[in-house]
């Protein structure tokens, strides 16, 4: 069976160039980067180069990049690490209702430790209200965390404006840029953020590797304690092959952002138009004006999203509901619920997330499959 992958917001394939860059470090160059001998120093040099590439990719400097085990750990380090460092009992953190679980559950953890968290709501398109964000910041607030682009609907937040507000109020600002990286241009200075999370596997790098940008002027958050690795900000013997792959993936992603967004936008728009033209009672979720070019979230009224995704999978088409499925029936997407969508809309959605290697032919096959399936499922 032919397989069509439209789930690039869950993960992306490892680019062949990235694999090639990693291979020596899975083989002959196996030293511990902390060792003084040749084996160790070769590994150290590779990490240094990867750090330069990641720093270039996001416009920071190398001493501001901490390698982590992925986006989840980077988010945990930003929130829990900063709360540990500068929080007092009763300190408050501001975030939004549509963040990834890595941020939301770090906040829940902090709430259990006596911190307070304010969840700023979003509008029907998934965007935060900057005035509500500004109004939520008082003297108890130490940190705000707002994602750059949402993983379920692709909505892009006004991060530059939010970071500016945070700065004017004297609080730290973190953004989860895991979905945005490689899809829209990233520049930490231009955005004005203090902390930013990345994940390698969302931009054609390996799984289990990511980074936290920590602006040099701010306190240094620590989550994993131990040896003196990563300038004491993240202990543990470095995952050299993954870090090398991540560096290569950032270099590649940086060089083809425009191409990526142009190609995925044209395919995504073809898919979107095809669905709207061919099917009735469908609704596109998210913000058309401020949206990742590769992401399309659609609700198919009266159809269970999980059921639709499973049926598409039987036809070789990989998509996601964008929401965790706890049982056979689909749980409503918390992101769509937070956007004010009805339960019907929030349980009937499918997320199509395209990649640079998808083709027009694949999109047309998906449209035919959807049209056929919907006829059956709606009767
Ligand atoms: C995937 C994702 C994460 C988690 O990254 P991992 O490297 O898989 O731990 C965090 N935030 C967002 C927005 C994501 O899409």
C-alpha cells in the first residue's frame, strides 16, 4: 500500500543529510565530550559546531544555547527552572489556554508547589488578546510563556508584541517555538524573548534532542542537576550524534524556510480548497491570516475525528486529530474548546500537517479518499 504522511506536526522524517552527519558519531567517534583525549575532543568539536549552527538558526549566540532531551524538557527547564530560581511562594506565572502539554503540565506542577498560574484566554481564531495579557501582569508575576505557533491549528501568536509588554513590566518571557522553527523565520533578538524552546525532530532532525535558548543577561535555569555539562545548565553526558544531527537540521531548515513555506502553503491551500469545494458541513479551525503554512485543521460536522483518522489510516493516509484520545470515542480537543468551539466541532476535527516532500498528487489522492469516506461515514 502507498503511504501518505500528513502528520508533520507530530514528527518529521530524518533528512538524509542529517543522518549522514550523525553516522560517524554513532560509530568511530564515540568519545565522551568531557574527555581530554582525541576521542573526547572530536566529540567536543562536533558539539561546538552544532551549537554554532543552532545559535545562527535562531539569531542568538553560542553561550545562550543549552541542549536538552527535546522540546518537552526545554519547556520544563524554562518554567520550572525559572520558578525555582526567582520564584517565591505565591509568585505567579502567565501562560495561555492553548499551550502544548509540556508547558501546561509544567504549570500544573508549579501550582502543586504553591505557585499561581493565570491562563490567558484566546479568541475564536486561537490568538491571545494582548490587552488581556498585559492586564494579567501584576507585581507577583515572574514569567510569561506564550507559544509562537500552535501545534493543533497552526495559529501564530503576536510574540514580539507580547514579549515587548513583558519586558516593559519587568518580567521574563518564554516562547515554545517548537512548531514555528523551520516554518517561519526565527530571530530571538527581533522577537525580544528571554527563553525559547526548540525540538530537533520537528524540523527533520532526530528525536530526543532539543534546545533551550537562555538570553545571556537573565538568571540561568536548571532542571537536570549533576555534572558540569552545558555550562552547568543541563547535566548529563551529551547525546553527541543527536546534537550533531540537530545542528545539521537547523542549518538545513534555516536555508529553506522560504521554500518550505511556499511549497507547503500551495499544497495546504489546494487541500483546504478541495475540502471546502467538495464537502459540506466542514469548518476550517484556526487563524487564516496568522497560520503556519503547513497546517490545516478541519472539523467535519457529525463525524468522529478519531474514526475518520483511523479510516484514513486504513487507506494509507497518516493524519492526526491533534488531540489525545483516551478511549474509543474522541475527547474534545482542549485547544478547540479553548477557542470557544462547540463539543461537536472539537470532537470532529482532523489535523493535516504537510511537509516539504508532499506532492500535488498526494493531496489529490487524499481529497478523493476523504470524499469517499465522508459519504460512507455520514450515512
Ligand atoms: C512536539 C512539541 C513539543 C514537545 O517536543 P518533544 O521534543 O517531542 O518533547 C513541545 N511543544 C510543541 C508546540 C510541540 O509541538
